[in-house]
């Protein structure tokens, strides 16, 4: 063994130890990224027939969903742009969200339209592949006159979308032409369109029809809005010499509230892209995506679940970007829906969970802007019985900075918000005859609609987290000692979580006596950790509560996130077998009336809700890494039959990039890089000793209890630890998967397909 890779076995005892510290934390990465990612591509063996089966591309602002409409013999490239919303009640702003008196109908998402490919022959079927690593969709549409091959992608660095096609269609030896058509979307709120009788007295349909014209060598469709301003979609087709190949460049611009500007911007974007050409566009595009995927890594034995995980990471970057809007229920993939916006009572919170641990916070900064921009409005107008919803949303805000180990931002940005919310909660506290502080009746999302209950576990959990986090942040900064003492006194007197024989209740005056989808009454464990998974009493309480929640009325009221949420709850308890089993139920689509779809999207009724699959990705990471309670837990909830797994540079709270490998059921090594220089506590099941590579300087390690170590790391320091001497440099590599298990998602021949999940909607001619 060479000195360079000599490992020194530490004598572990309870107390301070010093060990050599490897300066660069050397770990080999043995991942063939194109090969690894290709096994997770979505593959369609038959043609997608609706949005719910479509292939998709996007850049965090723009996106396209691709599917056929067979009765009209066309293939749709359904175009979306996340910030295309109405702005009624705010004619001088891009959106009226957060404007006094505005509601969802005033700032609803709007349907931009579809670029439609019309083949010459009758469509028969298609074979399509969604290439995750290169972020593009390639396919062949088979007609009775030949084939049309296509490729589509949305360049990450430009507000443009690209479709390439080539055709072999012919009749009696004569070439047959394909054609394109722009089909504008309906510019009125889809909720009002789907329920016209309900809103006929309170909502005025947009009276302006789309205007299609030519401008500077491109086609453009301008859509005026009822409150003023407009958005526009421009397109330009570039045909090859023989006319059998074509490239279509599409751009949608939204310069609202200004008028007569969007068309010029869209045309300029299209022309610039066409001048650059496809090759130049794809080079920058693929470079961005390759860098994105390689920022972290996770692999484990379950092929289908691993594919699902990587598709969610792809979906995250198609739906969110640093300079884009916060991610709502749709992302850039518009569909007619009753829920055309952003929801605060669970959806937005779950949506952003996987961005943290997957180490992709850079494209989630839009969430921080969302809270900053809307805090004053929310605290003023949403502080009644539903205060908990926005208060919970600030937990995500706090988590964002806690994952970075950024105490300063927590102090400067979150603490003032937390104090304002705590003040609102205090107004809802009253002492009972025993001197305890109780909460006045408040909402517990989804239970009996909008009914209020006394001492809701939902709000008690949020309040406990809020006060504990305020205490921790302000004690670190040595500020507001009187407020800290006051918050501690509230916690000391706060009524315990209401429980009955079935576990946690909705509130002290309401048992969980019917099936419902929301786990609002269970937030005290996950994600807030105000119940302690290491406490036998708390564990028993939560297990009893989850079992009752999932089994009452045979789970008739459950939905998809009831399963991803239960998976996270079980993972927090270290119950890996149960966590994975309930996730398998979700992937099997055993989720009641909700729909888990072949493209990994999710719908309730005909309404897409993007948060549920994304929260599934968060749960899957929690099997391998958790970091609640200021401790890094490696492989804390791996099921017994997962003998091998590995991950690289997942992010832990406190600002730590963590990598580790599990082989034959044993954790072989752990690498930790400290991004902030904060105290590091590591928990590894089964470790008796710690070994570190001897290179440059020393690091202090303390064994605090069985399998738990305290490690002193400065900012940007890295250490590799192992329970025993290693004979070679540790390496990261994927778990091998059988070929017949790969490429699970997409439409498959012989697999049962979903019914048509579309609701009829009024067209222009029917609005008046």
C-alpha cells in the first residue's frame, strides 16, 4: 500500500481524537453518465394520446407537452410559459397575485396554444424516446404514407423552443408534404371556462381574439388581455432544399403590462435562434444539462424507483430556473384545469422539498423571491384560521438557508418573518383553567373542507417549530434575550399535541374519524420534527397515527401525496421496508381516484398537481440521507433487501455535501465536504470505528455514542471516513440493473392505458 493512499485506523473512545485529514477527500467517480441516464429515459412503444401520456421538454420557463389527437389526425406540441397569467385588478403589473382584492380568477395561468404537425397520411402509431441526459425528445410518427421523424428541445439559455422534422411520406412514388398550424389557446381563466355557470356573474371572459400576422419574416400570434397588455408567440419554419426536412423555432414573449411589445420580442428571439442554428443551440443546451445532472448522484437496486427519481430531477429543471417564477401546480406544461395557479396549503411546500437534498438549490431561489415578494400581503390577509398554511411555507424558506448552513440569512431574512408570524399566533392563544396555552379554532387543511377546530395539531406543530427555530437563531446571535425567554415560556405552557386511542387527532375537539388525503395532523414528525423519532413514545404514537390514517374507511379518501407523505414519515422513523412499500403503492398507481401517469405526472380528476411526484423524489433521498436535528444520517432508512446503494454530493442541513457507499448491507465509507464550517455530527449505522485517509492536516473527531461521531471541519474542508482500513481509493458507481427492468416509464404496449383525462372547455365562438 502506498503512502499516498495509506489509511490510518483511529482508536475510538469517548473523547477527543485527532486523525489525519485528506485535503481533497479523494473519491473516484466511476459513472458513465450517458449510459447510466439512458436506462432511465422514458420510452413510448405506442403513440401518446393525451397530455396525461405526453413527452415533455422545458427550460424552467418555457415548455412543451407532446401528444397526438387522433380524431383530428394531428400531433400537438402544446406550448407553455409559466409567467403567462392574467393580471386583472393590476393593469400596471405582470400579475395581480398579491394585489388587494384579487383572487385566482384574476391571476390565473392562461393557455398559450399548440404548434400542430399535420402529416399527409393517417397517423397509425409512434415510437418516442425522452432523452433525459440531453434534455430532448426524439420520435418517429408512423402514418399510412410513411414516417415522420422529429426531435424537440427547449434550449436552457434562450427563450425559444425547437422542433426538427423529416418525412418519408409519399403516394405512388410522389413525395407528400406535411404542414404546421398554430392553434391559439383560450385566453380566459380555465377555472371559469370549466365552470361557466358558477362564475358567469363574477367573471368576464376575455373578449379579445388572437391576432395572427407576419412580422419581419416570422409568423406571430398576439393575444391581448382584458386588463391591458398582451403576450405573443412567434414561429419561423426553416425548410431544407428538398422540403423534406424542416426546423421550427417557437418563442413566446410576455411583456405584460406593456402593450404592442411582446410580438417584437418573440420575433427577435426566433430570428436569433434561427441564425444560430440547431447545432449551436444544442451545444450550450446539453452542456448545461450535463452539468446539472452531475451535480449529485443517487443509485439503488430498485430500477423503476431509480428511474422515477431521475425523471423527477429532470422535471425539476424543466419547471424551475433561478430567474423564473415560482413553480405552481403546472410548471410550463399547461393543461385545462380547475387549479390554474399556486396553492399554499401543501402544494408549494412539497414541490420544493427535493431541490434541497438533491443539491439543486440554485434553481429554487425563485421560491425565496416568492416569499419575499408576498410576505406582507400574506401576513396581512392570510392570518386568520388558515395562518398555518403560509407559516408552513416559511419552513421551506428556513430550510433553504439551513441546507446552506447560512445562519446570517436565517437571521436577516427569516427571523423577522418568523417573529411576525409568531406574533399572529400569539393572538390566537388563550389560557385554560389549568394554565395551559391553547389555540383558538383554526383550519387543518383538507379535513371537512374549511372547518375550524380547537388546538389543531397542524398549527401546534408549526408553532412549536417556529418558536424553537426562533430561539435557536437568536441565541446563536446573542440577540433578543427577552423575546427568547418569552418564546420559551410559551413553549413550556403550550398544550400538548391532542391524541386519542388512534394517535394524533385533528384537534382537541376532532378525532381522525374519516379518510382524508392530507397529513396535516402529522406534521409534528415530518417535516417539522417536533416529535422525536428517537423517542420510543413518539415513535409509537406516529406509527399508530399513520396506520390509522391510511386504514380508516379503507383509505377511500387518500390521494397520491398521502403515499409519498407516508413514505417520508416512515423514513424519518428509520422504517425503510415500510417507507419503500408505500412508495411502491404510489408507483403502482394504487392511489384511489387519483392518477399517477405514464410520464410520471400526477392528476386528481383532470387537474395536474406537480408537487406529488416531486415529494416522492424527496422521500426517496431520505432513505439514503437525512439531516434533521443537526445530525447527518447516512443510509438511515434503507430497506433490508437493498444491499447496495450509493450517493454523491447530496446536500445535508448545515451546509454539507455528503457522499457514501453501501456494499453488501454495510456502509463502506462516507465523504463530507463542509460548505459553511459548521459543527458536523455524523450518524452511521453499525460503525464501531472511524478511519480517514492520511494526507495533509489533522481533524478532530469525537465518538459521542455508538455509530455517532462529531467532526471538526473548517469551511470547504473535506474528510473521507471508513469503519476499517480500505485497500484502495473509495469509488462511486451505479448499482447495476437488468436490461428488462430499464426504461419503465412511457406508454407501453400491453399495459393498461388511462381513460381520457380531459374536461370540455368553451371555445371562442361559445363564449358570448
